[in-house]
C-alpha cells in the first residue's frame, strides 16, 4: 500500500524559521554595507550631509561617520554569522540592529530620509531575528525511530 506524504506542520515551521533567518542575514548585510558607505561619506566630510543648527544631539560629522562605519563593519560580520545559523549571531544581530536604529535616530538631521529608511530596515531585521525560535526543529530530524 502506497502512502502519500503531506507537509508536516513542524517542517513548515522550520522552513519559515530558516527563511526568516536568511532574510535577516541578507537585510543586515545590506544595512551594514550601506552604513559603511554612509560612514565613509561622513568621514570624508562630503557635501551630501546637511547640518542643522540647534539640534540636541549635535555631534561632529566626522564622529558620526566613524560611528556608522564601525556599526556597518560589525553588521556585515554578524550577518556572515547569521548565514551559518549561529546563536551568537542572532543575539548580536538584534543588538547591532538596535544600535543602528539608535545611531540613525540621533543623526536624523544630517540625512533624514535615509535615516528613516535604515530605521525601518533595522526594525525588520530585529523582527525576523526575534520571531524565529531555535528549538523549533522538525520531529523527524532528531534521530527518533520512525514506525513502519
């Protein structure tokens, strides 16, 4: 007698979790590369940035450039760990994405539209990394004996 196999709910959950982790890794890689470019522009004191007066969190543009460059490099490194499925990378990814949100919020007056875009990118990254649970593995993959 032939039996038909249907997609198991556990398998679907694992596929969804794997897809979200890949999504977060790609998004963090993109956010990191874009933050690296933003950092380089700030360090070079490019005319792309407009400085506003009387902003509470006013810092030197070169300082912001270094902050974004460092966060971008860390984001790229962590995204490589996410591609490997490392737990440390998930924790670090949420932390780095949170710091990217904070840095972009504080540098809103210098490049407002792009700061909002990066805040949204980082929000998606945090969501994708927090929604997946590593203990959701398919029941058949643990080596448990199956029936006939």
